[in-house]
């Protein structure tokens, strides 16, 4: 059985990633890309579906206990896990070297800290998400697993042997000993990948992250949390194209045992746009430039057919399928790959993309005439379609509705474009789009606002609330001191808050089908809980905002990572992990609270 979601740590090379559990088991890794088939899929099944565990030998074929402690090595993505045993202390160093054009590698260095500790490596490779058992054999001193188009090569100085379709190594490390293991992926029709140099790769990887983090311009009291979130966002960026995945996993459930299980290994325009915003505000202009180039390639000359998501290289076909042979994380079925929401209409995306392009312009990113042309084309499309119903920010699988947040973000798209024209950067129908901006604003205030309850509602004519409405003041649609804004914030606190003060996205109906067209419930959504902290600070309730923010920071696991949601009943993280949409608002709220000076008691 896989560990709890928060038991995992992320390592990656900016093209793919692996999740390492506290017991030293790599239970999830897709090769060679984030969206490739998994070689280790025990996270969504059992050890029969692929894993690689290294830890102290612990009885006959028994897995080792969880590490006594673990941490990232400084501000890097190099993971250190340490075990204290009756025979001594041992450390396992896990990392993936940033690879450029080289084959992907997962490197694991076992280091003796004290005493003499018997160790075991157990490597079970299964291709196609645990479905295919490869042919494993020796080539000189190397072990290779081959199936179809894929080959994975194991290199180590330790002796290895095969048993029960698993490659084992039993060895002992004394103080000062270092034994390295590396797996490398290569297309099976090509020559073997070069023999790795683990120690040199470790030095190069540490240097890479040290240099990257040095660019960060944030030096406030929440620096540790902000830097770890920035590193996580960088790890979720596909370096060859600049595309950013929402998470490196699929089908980690929003409700344990439920069916709200989705594939997040794609680039949502919304998620990527807000990620770009956080990167720009912390000094990372190169990542912003790369994402803008990815966007221009993905959308191409066809903005009227804008998708809400694309693959990391810009492909449009993301057909959704179910993997019946995987039982799912803690029996949460189905396990899905691909994402059918790619074909939805989500009008808010136009606002997020335009806001990101606007921020890039305002923070000094070099002018790009193609980006300006794209922005104008997006608004021309929106001009004709803003008043249509859509599936909205939460990608409902029920009927389309006139979601209030979608209309607000349509206003944002037009407003930022009006500002672009006013700046003299581009030419456009200024007066016509000023009128359009005013028309959308009136429409939202008339149809999306409940006067009796003094709150905006999820959709026109509905009574439901929706936490996306917390973005109204943050996007500048209304000022923070507007009574309708304050009423909406207070209504969301009243009606969508869990007992511990975190926020649900919207009401769900358990076994009955809800407004989103799905059965089941979900946890508190971490992003919107950060949004609430932002809003509280904006309306002057700064101390309350700080307390909520620091409660949210306390939900991070021991290495600073967050999933998509928090289950307040089981007191654990749920949803895909780690989640960009959680780490981005963490950064944003830290910046806002730092600017307000609301951190006097922070001890993080």
C-alpha cells in the first residue's frame, strides 16, 4: 500500500519527476516526460505495479521503517533521508540531474554516517503504468529492462541479483562509505546511455539549484516557504518548452475512496498564467519569457479555438481513458489518464492569460509583438462570446451555467487590453472596448449579486456560493472596501468554511450529483483558502489573515510540499501532489503579508 500523500517528497529534472516515500521507496515516476507512461506506479496500486526502495535491511523481505528524518539539502531539489538503526545511521541521497539533451536519470547515493548498516535495494520496473513486465538482463556490468520502445538501465558498483521479477542488491555501508545506484532511460532502439557519474552529477545538481535560487528577489520573513514553493514550481516546468504542469501525478483522489480523480500532468492556461505571475514578482523573468513563447506556439493563429489546457509541448489531443488494471490510490477509482476537460469552454481563461501578459508587460519583460496581437485576437473572440454559459473555473461536468467568476475574468481580459491600448503599445477599438468593459461590469453586478444576502453568487440566479468570488477584489473588479466585496467574503467564511477555518470551493452533495455534475465530496481547497487570507488582508483584517496563512503553512509536509486539498475529517492532504495551484497562492499571500508588515509573531 502506498504511503499517505504527504509522506512523499518530490525530485525532478525539469522534464519529469519522481515521488519518494518516507520509507525510501520511489513509488511514482514517468519516463521520459511528465506525461509519459509510468515506470513506477505503486502510488496508484501495489508494489506489483513498479517501485524502487532503498533502505536498511529489515527482516526477511520486510520493507524498512520510515526514515528517522529527511530534508532537502539546502535550497535544492536534492533529498536526504536518514535512518537511525541499532547498527548505526545511514543516509540516502536522491536527486535527478537537470538533463538538457541527456537521458533522464534517477540517482540514489547511499552514505554510511556511523556504524555498519546492512542495506537493501529492491527495484521492480513495470512499464505502461504497471501493465507490462519488461525483459531484464545483463549487458556487461549493467542491468537493463526492455519493453517495446523503452529501456531503463541500472548502474551500480554493488552486486545485484534477480528474484521474483525484482532486481535486488544486499550490501553493508560503514561510516564514510558511499554506494551509488542510477537508473537511466533510453529509447530501446538506441545505443545504451552513457555510464553515469553520480558524484559529479550531485555536484552539478546542487550548483544548478544554488544558482537558480540566488535569483530570487524575495527576502521577507516567509522566505523558506516561498523559496521551497518556487523550487517546486520550477520542478513542474518542462524545460524544453516552458510549459508548466499542474502536478506531476494523475488520479490522486480529492476524496479518499471517491471518483474525483483526474490527470494533472498537463499545462492549464489558468494554472500556468498564475504561476507566471508569481515567478515574475520574485525575479524569474526567464521562466516568464519561456512560458509566453510556449503560449504563442500552443495557441498559434487560432485563438477562437483556445483550449483551457494543452500538453507540455502544446499538443491539443488529451483524450481521457481509464486504466482498469490499477486499483487506485487507497482504492480510489477510476485511475484516469488524459483529461476530457480539455474540450470545455471556460471563459475565465481569457482573463487569466490576458492578466499574465499584462503583468509581464508591467514588470519589464521584453515586448513581444506576437503576444500583443494574440491578446487583441483573444478579446475580439471574447467580445462575441463573453455572455455565453460555460463550464467555469472548476471544470464542472454538469450543464453549462453563467458562472459569475467567468464573467468577472472576461471583464479582466477587456480591462487589461484597454490599458494596453491606452499605453500606446497597440492600436485597437478603444471606445468600443471601454463600452464592452462597462457592459460586462453592469451585467455581473446586476445578475451575479444577491442583494438580500449582500453577496455575489456562484452563477447568475443561483443561491450557491463559490470561493472563486474571492478574486473579485484581487482582480480590481471592485475595491476591497466595497460593501458587496466585504459581504461576499463574510458569506464565504460563514457558508464554505470547514471547522478549522479552511475553505471549500463550493457546496457538494455527497452521494447525490451536485452542481459540478459529480457525486461525492472533496476536501478544503488550499488555493482558495490562501485567497481568503489575501482578501482579509485587503479589507484590513490583517491579523486574521496572518493567522490563517500560518495555519495553511502548517499543513505543508515535512519537506514543505502541498497537495491540492486538505481533508478536515481525516486530517491529511488529498488530491494531486505537489500542486502548483497551491504553491502559487502561498507565494502571493506571503508577498502581500510581507508588504503589510503582518508577520511579527512568525517563527517559521
